[in-house]
């Protein structure tokens, strides 16, 4: 499974840990990814997606059919 949200495209970013003495070291910030199964009523099948918490909210708002259509237009394989 990918390390990015398949709906929003969020992925790991780099940032700094800053100590009390203002020393900076590099660190990574990972998105809040969840593995979820969604049912596509138009195709009568289940799909597995790795989505962020925001991606789940987008699916709730737009509907899974619309989100899958947009993902296919972007070239995402489902």
C-alpha cells in the first residue's frame, strides 16, 4: 500500500525538531492514514483504499462514486 492518501494526495513531509537550546534536527511528519473498504454500488464490488482522516470526510461529503470518478480522471488505478 502507498504511503500517501489516495483521495487527497497527502504524503510524508519533513520538518524540524527544535530543542529548548534551539538545536534543530530533521524529522518526518506522517499523514493520518487509515485502510478502509468502501462499497461501490454502481459496480457491485468492494474497494480498499488507504485514505487520510480528511479523505474520509471528503468521501462522506461528495460520495464514493464521485470521488472514485475524480481519482480515475487523475490516473489513479482502482
